[in-house]
């Protein structure tokens, strides 16, 4: 007997075979996200002994805010995937991959929190029903998203909005970014669990927004309103010390991040643009710091000189420039690993020499291992950087003064890097980086071009070192090692450039911020910090070898498909060299 299968029956069979419809799965994601949001308003434990006090009903606290934010972001993207009006702007490249990273981040942060409660308080018995609801609520969206079909698409042009609306979007983005950064920096060192959950959520959310195409869309807006973007960046940076409620503790972290980022930008000239592997770059930071310390009126200075700050800056920058030329002239004829070994040796020689100039092993100049202490605070136009000041009714601590100073230094370094990278000499650096033999065959003086890069990078590092000496009030040789658990050091500086993205401006700044902030907040890991650091670098090289922010110009100019374009680029570089 023959049985005829009707089209409707066949369609039903296909539906069963394919699984639930995407709409049903998206509603499941929404339900799980709402359940997670509700759980944030319930108690997760019964005792206030766990950091953050998660015992309240009706009021989120501590780690619950992280879960709440992750669930809310997941909910918004699920509504965008459903086509709800007003949310489609979030996912120009599709929503499935973005939802995957968002739900995974929320799951990881939530389950980590519950696990931390169990470990810290000593047993599952300390977990309240609110935490169990959060576990279930964060798990449901992950399962549902894993069954969603891939909807990746090429982003269509966004609907044209009025100028005021687009500027308002840029302003809102800067405000949200400032809040997220401030929240991470302000996390209490006594609550390392909060920072870990924050890091998980923000990291995976960043990947999600990149996959959805939202970052690219926002990048188009910022490029369209360049002046507004620059003003917004400046306003967000200036506003940071004014919104600190805990005094100078976290402002000092911000100052050190700016110093670290400035030095990383200088190294980016050497490594990112010119392609020279320098493993002793932190020594140039030390040269600038020591030079400034010796002429800034320290009681331990062998010279007994007290120059004004502008003069100390010039002395520090010139000292680093001279050392850059002296070290670069005989060594830059080497390439690759040989150059790396020589620069590594220079970094170690500098540290050892500073420790031996103590009057016993050598001339009494640097006070040996004890360093140069008691460096006086800066004073410009009657403004003492070592004192608190009231601005607009808000008391700014002493480190806020150095924060604003480093913003100016950072702006100067960014301008120098941007101008140099876009100039003819910058094109020569890029040509040398990609193929030194081919560049020299086109007539570029490779040694001259590399020496300029080395000298410029050293000068920028020395500039940052002059400020670092006054911020720390002391300079010691141990601050300038090749590798160690605390940045800045040569290994972390190089990692910041590679992690952020070589040859870019934003990349090393982002890399430096992450590599300084994360070790500072995860001090409880102690000896395991370098292990975690190594694992993170391996994962980065595997999944994003171009860094967090890729150098688009390098990809376009030296892609295999555009090999015929290289002679033109080299000829342009030759003209500048």
C-alpha cells in the first residue's frame, strides 16, 4: 500500500527536523533575560559577609549590578533580532553571534558569582533562592541561542537621522563609556570577585558589539562628526576626576595608566610603525625619570639643581633622545632577533648601572639601589601639584593635578604619533617594517629611517618619565626591569602594543589600560598573574592576531591582493627618506 505525503505533512516533518522556529527561540532568550533581571532584585545569600552584601530584596547590590547589566543588554539585542521598532539599529550585521557572546558572558559572570559565594562562605547552603533563579535565568538564553540559525549579513546603510540625533547618540556613547570605565576602576580592591565578573561581562560584551556591527556603525558616526568626537573625548577624560567619590586612590591608577599608555605609544613608533623589536624600551623611560629627578631639586640629587618643570621636561626628553641615538647608531644595523637581544641587553645594563652609581661601585650620582627620593611636587604658575584644590565646588586631590598634566602630555604624544605616521617618513617606516630589503632596493636609507624612529620613540618615553618621577616622588632602578608582575616594564609595554594593535593610536592606549588595570585589580592572584597573562596572550594570538584594534591602513596597503601597489608606496616613502 502506497502512502502519499502531502506537502503540509512534509513541511511539518521539516519543521520538526529543524527544531523550534527562530521566533520561539528568541522569545526563550527574552524570557531567560527577564528572569535574570528579576533575580538581581532578590537576595543571593543570607549573610553580609560576602563582599557587596547581596542580602537585599528589591535593591541590587555589588555583583548583582553586573548580572543585571548583562541581562539587559542581552534583552535589547533579542528585541532587535525580533525586529522590534527602535532596536534594529543595534545589530546591523546580524544578532546571532552578538547574542552568543552576550549570553555566554552573562552565564559566566553569574555562575562565577554563585561559585564565589559558595567558596567564600563555605558551602552551597549559603546560596539563597535569588542566586538559583539567576543560574537558571542565565542558562536558558545560552541554550536557546545555540539553536538559532546564523543570520550574519552585510550591514545595510543606516537610516539617516537628524544631525542633532546623531550627535546625541555620540554623547550618550561617551557617557556610557565613561561610566563603564569609571565603574571598573572604582571597584573596591576588597571585592576582587566584582572586578572579575565585571571583566568577564565587559570583555564578552565588547566582542558581541563588534560582531553585531554596532562598533563599526558608531565609528562611522564619529568619523562623520570628528570635531564633536574630539570634544566628547576631551570632556569625558576631563570629567573623570570630578566623579571620583573615593579621593585620590583611583585617580592615581588613572595617572599611571596614562603614563603607561604614553610610553606604549612611543614604543608603537619603534615596533608598530618601523617594525623594530625593542626589548629594552623601558630604559628610556628610566633615563627621562632619572634625568628629571637629578635636576628637580631632590635632596638626594648629586647635582643640587632645581630647574623649573618645563626645563626638567626638556632635560629628560633630550637625555632619552641622546641615549636613543647612542644606542641605536651601532645596533640598528642588526635585524630581527639580534636587534632584540642587543636592546634587551641595553635595558639590563641601564638598570644595573643605575644601581652601581652609588659612590662605592661607581661615581655617586644616582644613590645606587636606594634611588633618588624626595622629588618635590611640581608648581606651575603658583599651582602646587602636591595640594588639593577646589574647582567648581568639588575638591580635587593632588593626583588629579598630575592626571590633567598627563592628559596634556598624552595629547601631545598622540599628535606627534599621528603626524609622524601619516608623513612621508612614516610611509618609509611602514615600508621598512613590511620588507626592509625591498625598501632599501627602492632607495630608502634604512639605517637613517630606523634611527629616526628609535630616537623619536626614546624621546616620547623620556617625556613620560619626567612626569612619572614627580608622581612617584622617587626613582629606583627596580622600576625599570624587563619583566615583572607590575607594569610598566619592557615585556608589558611590548604586550600592550601587540595586544592593542600595532601601528594604531587607540590600540596601545587600550592595551596599556588593560594591562595596568587588570594586574592592579587582580593582585590577589599573586604568582598566578603571569600565568593568566600568558594564557590571555595565547588566546589573543589565536583568535585575533591583529590585536584588539587592527591597523586598517596596513591591511589595505600590504595585502597580498594589492602587491602591485607596493612599489608606489615604496616610491612615496623614498621621497620622504
